């Protein structure tokens, strides 16, 4: 290796080291006494409701189900309301799949957005922090939690072992369909995530709602923020294309805020509201289709 490349590698390693260190202190000092390794613990010790949730989710998310849900919701004919109205609806929802948060979704929305804002990121990224989970209002359309929250994964191809609780896939009817259980299944190699049928939930639904209003990076983060097997565990690279590779860093950065800003302490929402009202107005009309 030439001295120049060696120098570059050292710079890169120290940059990554510094970033890692920054994220570690982000997790430990700024927002919580909890270390990064204590979040997202999906083991034998995980609480029964979270395990039951994933059992239902992994058993019932099939190609047929996803296609049906996409058809039902892509019409965006379920409600007309503004983003603030949607935020209020969200306040009644507690995410049953989340072992790290017992606060309301509104608190989580503001905590995520504020953490992003404090670090000086672009305005669209702060807005993503605020609205990224608004799709969870699917529960107010009587959708069960297993069809709204939790990590997402593609259906129609082999389920990865890097999805949480992969053992529960054995009871999914698609697990026994050989067409859906090859590495690429119904897709082609490096087709890109946008060509996949992702398990149905709040990511895909909100993407459909906001895609005409936000920059493409924002839409991408919203659409795949629960795809932890890909952005955290490095699975499904055989289905990624160049566009996904380009967008992945945004997804990974967002995930740090989504996860590590979860602390059991509330914010003064009234005080924050004027800034966020302005921000929402910058991108969205008074009312949008849901
Ligand atoms: Fe989410
Ligand atoms: Fe979230």
C-alpha cells in the first residue's frame, strides 16, 4: 500500500473511530444513562408481549397480505388531515413491539427531532425526526399492531436470519413456498429496495402519504427506517442497487437518533411547537390525503 493510501486509511479509521465515539457518547451522556448495547435486546429474556408481537408479525406478513394492504392504502382515501392533526392521533398509540420505549409516540417524535436539531442537521432531516412514525396511525384505522409496527423485511424471497426472531418465520405460509424461498425469490439480483414488497407497516404507508412533498432522501429514510436487517445488520445486500448504497448512510444516521433519543423523560412540547409548526408549513399544505 502506498504511503498516501495508508495515510488515507488512517484518516478514515480515525474519522470512523471519532464518529463511533460520538455516537457512543450520544447514547450515554446526552440522552440516557443506557449504553448502545442495551437497546434492541431481542433474546430469550425479551418480554413476552414483544415476542408475541413478533410471532404474529412473522407468521402473517406474506406476499398476499402485503399486496392486499398496498392496494387498500395506496388510494390514500382513508382520511384528509394536516400533519398536526395526525400527531394528535398518534398520541393515543403505544408501540407494542418496542422494548425500549413506554412513552407516547408524540414524545418519541419530539425527542427524535430535537436530537437531530441539536446536532445542526438540515431542516428536512429534523422534519423526518418529527413525522417518521406518523404511519402508526394505521392502528386508528383498526389495523392490528403486527401490521403497523416492528422491524420490516422483504417478503417473496428467503427470510434472513438477521431479522429479529427469525425462528418465527417457520409458521409463515410463504416459508413453505419454494418460489419465495430462494435467495432472490421473485426479485432479481440488485434490483433495488424500491422494487421489493416490504412487510406491511407504518414505513411503507407513510412513504405513500408524503412522497410528493419531501426530498427523496427524506422519503427514503421514512420508507426503510424499520428495515434494521439491512441498515444495521448488513443483510439483503444482494437486493441493493447503487441508489440504496447512496442512501444507506442517511438511514444509518437517522437510526441513531430514532433509537438513542428514547429516554423516559418528557419535553415541553408547547415551547417547541412554534418552531415545528413553521417547519411543517414549509413542506406540507394545510391538509393532506391519508
Ligand atoms: Fe418507526
Ligand atoms: Fe421511531
